[in-house]
């Protein structure tokens, strides 16, 4: 999920923003909604890039699940629509949904407010950047194509070497 490098949450503002480019005093951001409003955010404002956020796991003290992987898990379970509304759901519903997706999350360090943010961010991403969740299977295809082309390229390289060797032997005779 390379797109998470460009998407950020800005402290004190609702929603998600695409980071466009830096300025001398901050960064230019664009909302991820239909309006696509651009604004400049000062360098003193706390901006959290989604690629750097992760969910605590119960396996080990330092064990975490990156947010991109969590979004993929949510998408594989929920297929783009949640059966609850994150902002209106009870804490029990939020923890139950997260437990069904990631059973080994750290219940001591993950709060209901964290789950609400994650689920609302997921809905924003599904609605406004659907290509983010379709890009994962497409990213696998070029690797398969490379693997299929690799033997052919190796065969062509071997044939080129054979032709060069033949030319050298003819030239020396």
C-alpha cells in the first residue's frame, strides 16, 4: 500500500488528507473527499502519515501490525462496507469487530477511540481511493510476468553469447 505514504491525518482536523508537496513553512494538503480542497498546513501542526501508524498486537511487547496490512485484513473481511457505523457504535461492538479481524490485538493498549479512527479512515479510503485496495492483486501480476520473462531473457542472453563466440572463432580463423 504505497499510497499510504501520501495520506495523512492532521491533528485537530477530521478526515484524511493527501500530502501534495512541502513548502517553506509546512506542507500543501488536499482533502480526500469529493471537494478536493487544498490548504497549507504549518510545520508546527502534528501530521501523522498513515504508513507510520500500526496496531499493537498481544504476541510480543514490540509486536505491531502496520495500518496498511490492517486495512487489507478489514477489506478481506468486510469487502468495503462495515456492518456498524464507527462513530455511533458501542465499545463492545468496536472491540468485537476488531477481535473478529485481528484476534491477537493488544486489548490493554488499543482503545475504542483508536478503533473508531481506524474504521472511519478505512471507510474514507474505500470511498475515495478504491484503487488502493485493487492495487494489491495487480502488484502481484508484474512479478509473475517478470518470472515468465526471466527464462526467455536468459535463453536470449545465452543465444547472444553463442553468436558472439561463433563470430570470434570465425574472426580468428
